[in-house]
C-alpha cells in the first residue's frame, strides 16, 4: 500500500529525542541533564538561573552519564556553593566542576558512581567495582571533595540505592537487595549510625519492595512500599516502629527503579508532600501526611517521570502529554501555577499530525497461551490471572485521508522492554511518524508491566515467553475483531525484552504480517551467562532455573521453525545488556529456513540507540519494512 504523505521525517523523529532528566532545584536555580542525539548522543548538564537565562555546564566531549547497573541513573549532584559533581561517561570517575572552571577528578580510576548526594564537603553515593575476574561489588561510600580517603559505609549486599543523610547528620539510610531479586521484588531499608557504623533493618524483605527513603526529621522517615500490593507512601520510625500508610490506595506512587536516583515525592517546607500517583501514568498531587488528604495539582500534563525536586516551596519535575514532549516544569503548589523551563522544539509538527491515545482494556483468554508451545496447566501456573484484562493505548491513524478509507488500516503493536516497564502517553514522534502515514499503533502494557499494582506485574513471574506473547497475540486479534485493523496487515515491534516478545510471537502465531526487533533476546542460557550483573539472575524470576526443556519451549531461537513471516532485526554492536550474538543468531536461523530477514548492526551503539544518524537509519529501515509487508 502507498503510505499517506507526512511532514514528519526520519530526521525529525531521530532529532526529537532530546530528553531532560534528573532535576535539581536550589537557591532560585534549576539544573537538569539533557540526552542529545544531535551531539553524538552525549548527556549535557544545563543550569537555568532565576532570571531565566540558561547555559550548558559541560562542553563536548564531557558526558555526564554513569554506567552503574549499565542502565545508569542520576549522574550528578550540586554542592551548596553551586558547584557540580558528576560522573563522566568515558572513565566513570567523579569530577568536581566549579562555577567557572574546568572539571577536576575527585575519585581515582577503576570504579563507577551513581546517585550522588553532597553533604558537608562529601559526596555520598553508590560505588560499583568491576574486578578483572569479572566479579562486581557495590557499596555505599562517602567521597571527600578535598581529595581525602574514600570510606565505605555499607557493604556485603549485591545492590544499593538511595543513600540519604538525616538532617542532624547522625544517620545514613539506604536501600539494598541481593541476587536473584530485582528491586521491584524485594528490598530492605536499612540505617547506619555514622558515629560507630552500627546498622539495622527498618523495613522490607524478600517479598516487599521498599524504595525511595527520605528523612521527615531526625527520627522518622518516609518511604514507598508495596506491602499492600501497591507502591504506597508510608511513614516509619528510625528503628522500624510506628509504620503507617499516609494515603492507602490502589494506585502506584512510584515506578520501577531501572535507573538509580529517582525520587517520586518531595518534602515541602510547610510539611506537605508533593507526590506522584496513579495507574499507568503518574499525576502530580499534594499530600497532607497528618490527615492523608490528597489533592491533585491541575496542569496540562498526562504524566510525570518518577523524579521530583524541591527547594521547599516550588516543585520541579519532568512532565509530558500526548502533544507535549518531556519537559522540565516548575510548579507552585500554593497557586497551582506551572512554568515549563525547556522550550517546545521548533521542529515539532503541527498538532493535527499528533495522535491522541485512547486507553483500552483487552479481555484476556487462556486458550491462546496453550498454542505457544508450553504444555503445562497454564491456569494453575498463572495463578488464575490469565483471564485478566490487558491495558493498552490505542493510536488510530491520524490523517484525514486515512480515516476516509473504506477498509481498515494497517496497525503496528508496540511491545515495550523491561519487561518490568510500561508504555506511557508522552509525545512520541515514532508513533506520529506512523499514524500520520495511515498506520495505527497499539501500545501494549502486557501482563508484567508496571503501573497497575504488584499482582499485575507478577503475572509474568515464571511466565516470560507465555503471558507477554499471549497478550501480544491477543492484542492483534482484538484489533481485527473490533474492525480497527486490517487482519492481514498487523505488524509487531519491540526492543530488548520487547524484542524477545516480538520474535517469540512471530514464531508462535501467524497473526502478524511481520515483526521488528530492536536488540532483542533470542536465547536464555547465553543471556544469563553473558549479560550484565544487574540482570544476570533476572531470567530465574522470569522463567525459572535453567532447564533445557523449559527454555526450548519459550525462547525464540528454539521456536524458530514456527516463523514464516518477514522480520527486521536491529542491533547495537556495543550492547552489554543483550549481546549482539542474540540478534545475529536469530537472523542466521531465519535465513537458514528461508524466512525473509534483514539484520542491521550499528557500530558504537549500545542498548538503546542514542545518535541521530543511527535512529534515522533504523526508522527508515522500519518504514521500508512496513511498505514491503503491508501490500
């Protein structure tokens, strides 16, 4: 089929991915990071003064990005004097950047650092060390800015996050967990008395995810816990006493910490909390801890990233909407006034070309799971949740010409990565690139996605390759049954864990005309053996202990004989999360069986393409692929 003409080019999409993050607010100034595809994919630090002027603090080739957990996290902190401490991508050392000067190293080479906090001349942060034998160790450390000796305060656990110092400087709180758990499975909140190093557990365990601690005062903390089945806010005493939920609700008050450093609430000077809460997207509200009253802040945004900053009066975060890209926004809680601090990109297309998502719920069934190749009792294994509805966002083709066509349009089912992540409603020109050409998009939050409570994300426990694939196939069939999509012209695309689902779905069903996988997983044993430490035991939770029979019933490479439809595979050659051999092996297997397959590999790209030229080339290849299969 000929696609409809669109003003949105591959270059527009590729260059639109300037993404702000990690806001800091202090003394009338605001700092944040920006990922910039047009600048080689590097991450800059921006400072905006009280008068509105802004300046870049890091000239090229400096890049403020940490590789802790490979996914990184908050890479910088601001000192009380307005200096910036940041982790540099190239060598992963911490540097001190004076207000008017050159960066100076404050840590020796050989380690990685993330989630920094500056207190009384020291940087408190998570340190990660990679030994020559491949062993990875982590600790919570303090780094003197004057060049003194680094001191370890918490060691012995596999992972650490969220170090925070009590107002009186006597105690350090942090979150920790061990393999094989991920931070959304089970963590502990612990406290260290700095005078003697004594430590104790405050809350959490192997089945409770405790996140984002912050000190209310010298003896009590706030935190987020999913002990109720939802990530809610709690207050608790220094020694674990007097825990109480501030606003019990079947809503999430945070998102999964794939990256270190996010803070989904902020303590205001008047004692109230600015919080994020909701299902799917998170909205901004004001919570009175004394009464539990929660009032939403009216603002033209559909969601916020789980990281807020405050100076005690104003609140700053990263907000978005279907027609607004992620932007740094400051809100006055007293009046509700909101002010974007980042300009709307000049290249943003006319609003008429931007699709507005419609939340939909797709009825789940169990019979389709049985066709995926596993022969066990699926109702039992999924705990009776296989018939739960599946959440998604529908983006119909967004051109007048496409809407006037007598036949249903083609559709692409988007499958997010993670798999413990979620699709949100932020402006995404990749979707507009398709919808403006007459191709609809269904953005799927399959079982296992976050934003809908623990029971929903636990649907994927032991079921990766079953539930996600079932939900993806069910979504395509739903599009056809509802008359929304042409049955013969439905494709599927996804990245990372979403790429796994794409490949497995195309091996398990003929519902798709073709599939597009970005750096997807095709085989489990090699992934467990060669991926990075953070996710090295994740397969145990997703599938189970290594079992050749079970793996062969799930992994795309073992199911490749069932693939008959064309596929496009895209891969970065410097990917430490999903090694390039994963996509290459699946491409070879398809070619050996005569299944049409295009494999594109990109030098210098990692897990997630950052450079404008790479993103443009990948999207052009994807569009050409749809042109071929939607005939």
